[in-house]
C-alpha cells in the first residue's frame, strides 16, 4: 500500500479550516476543540499548518458532541 493510499484510508489530511467546514462549525471553535484533551495530535505540520487524519479528528469531534449531549441530558432543560 502506498503512503497516499494509507492517508486516504485514514480519511485524508485536514487543516483546522477543513475540519471546521467538515463539521459545520467556525474555525475558532475547531481550534478550541483541537487543543482539548482527547483530541489527537496533528500528524504533521506543513507550511505552518497543522494537519490531522480525518477519521481520527472526526472520532474526537463525535466523542465531544456525545459528551455534550449526555451532559445536557443530566442537567436537564433550562428554565
């Protein structure tokens, strides 16, 4: 398997801007998420831009969203 194929199998390489667009959030929010515990480290930096495997970043984003939903259920509706 070539390196290109392996990268594609891992969901491609994505910058913060790419991830923000992929998830429908702002770049600022994507940057904040990328700095939290549990978010994978960038796999490389190219031209000063950090890049993540799409599958790893997506899994971290989904886990974060699931935690937020679970938390909101524990807290209940706001009055």
